[in-house]
C-alpha cells in the first residue's frame, strides 16, 4: 500500500501565513533579543507559540494519543505536510491541513470535535485524524524491530506492509528522507529542556530574520524600500546582524570570516551557515543562512522562492561562523 505524500514546503507554508510559523528556538528568546530561561516541560511538549494559536490545544491534546507520538512530532508532520494551511491542496489530490487523500480519509478520518461530521477541511477533525492514523499505524508495526516512532512514520509514508516486509524503515529514499525530516523538525517544535546560550546579538539577528519569513527573494536585495523590502541570502544575513549593531560584509564568502568556525555538532542559534560548490575553498561559497536550531536555518534561497526555513544538512554544506563584533570589525564591509 502506498500512502499519499505531498511535499508542499514552500507553497503550503506561504499560504499558511508565515507569521504563524515558529521561531525554532522560541522559548529561548524575547523580542528585544534578550535571553530568557528555557521553557521546561515533559520531553516533547510544544514550545510556546510553536504552532498557530488556533491549533495549539489540538496538537497538544492529540499528540499524546499513543506512546509513539508526541505533540512536537505531530506539529512537525503538520508543518511538513501543509505549513499549517487548512486549505492546502497538492497535485496528488491530498487535501487539508493533514494532507489526506480522500480514499484514506474515508477509512481513517474521525469526527474529532464530535459535531456529527468528518470534514477533511476542518482542522478540528483533520488534526485528530492525523494523530489517530499515526497511532493506528504504530499498532500495525508494533512488533517490527527498531525505533517505534521511526517505524510509525515510515508506515505513514510507505505503508505498514513495507515496514513489516523490510523489518523497519524500508530502503526507499523518499521514506527515509521523510523519517529524517520529521524527526529533525520534531526537535525544533519541542519546548527546550535546558537553556540555550547564544549571544544577545544572535538572538536579535534571528528575531529580525523571523520577521522576514515569507518575503520574496530578490537577487542583490538589501531590504530597501525601493526593493520592496526584499533580500538575497547575504543581504538578509547582513541586515539581520546590522539590526543588532554588527556590520557584516555584503558578500557571503566574506561573511564567512566574521568569527570562529564551530563544528556541525557545536552549532548554536544565530551562527551563520554556509554552502559551497567546493568543500575546500571558502571563496566558492554561494549561499548563507542563519542557523535557528534543530538542523534548520532561515534563509533567502533563490529567485522565485521566499525567505523560509530550510535544512542545513545538504551535500554542499561548507561550514559555519559564529559572528563576533571583533571578527566583523576586522573585515571590509564594502563589496
């Protein structure tokens, strides 16, 4: 059995209204860029403001339906499926906030709000149905070796039969990527259990970038009124750090030298992350974003796209820079 899969990363998120998409380290920062104590909570509880307010109680409630599921994981699925857009439609005819195809909905949709109907377009039905379907799949594959949550997600993507047949996540690239994406996003939607400690400047830079989510990309854009407030990748990072008093060079490969270079497993929110066609040459860097935690950055990707969340673990990931005032001052700021 093949279960529907609709990748709506950009279109669905934009349609949902990116003002609702979480700042991935929400609960750690306050608006002015000052740090606050991390929000504690049970393991995978939702971070404050992680999902649109109208859906937060639903995700929190139904995300605890079974042991293989949790609210942060359910939020990650909904974000990946539709960007929290209840009116989303995919070319594969998947519908609504949880992206059910009608045939799957007919079998697995539930009346989540008890109003007497099962409406695929109503998040009050669709979100509970997504959780219920997850947990039903978890039961189907409960005897399969390995991580129960990973097997559940694989069954959601490829069908329970495939998970049973292969004794775990099947060797399908799409399914393996789906499991990796959802579990990575899960960390981003979960309330932090300990305090992260980036600088106040990094917090402020992230806050600036978050406010620009959904803004269309513009080659050479620096966010000026004449440019409609649009940016390219290094224009966004430059403006984000300029908002907290740190002057960066205009070009991405110059920005790489604005501080020390943490390893991948040492990244903190606010670090700049860089991408290059040549893994040995920083002058070949062609893209930059602002790391926000959980393996994701905010970036301005390319013409035709909008400022958005993107994963950093791609084949052209080059490295990172922890921006410092002294490091930035040592660099020329002219193009």
